[in-house]
């Protein structure tokens, strides 16, 4: 299917919004080369899963900042030394 036939399968609003999206562009170009809709769905599901894994790792690796007053710090320090 050529790109004009494929483009005609999408609503104008959708295509205008996503035509410059990297993932959409990659799938769109792959579909012009013969990627089936089923393969496109599989790719999207795997991409989504990988994105969530990446977000989870980023959240887990984000440094946490704990603010403790000087008084509370001294209190905790005393408790630890006991």
C-alpha cells in the first residue's frame, strides 16, 4: 500500500495530530512496506510495556530528598548512639 492510500485510512484530525510523532511515523512507514495491522498492534503493545518499565526504573532510581530539622537530626543521632 502506498503512503497516500494508507493516509486515506486515517481521519484527517488524527493524521494532523500524529503525523510528526516518531512512533507513529515509524509504524506508518513500516505499514507502507507491508507491516500488517496485527504486527503494528503487537509493536504498540510492546512499546507501551517497555515505556512503563522505563518509567518504573526512573521512578525507582530517583534520589529522594528528606528534610530534617537540626533538632530532629540531633534527636535521631542521639537515638542511634544509644
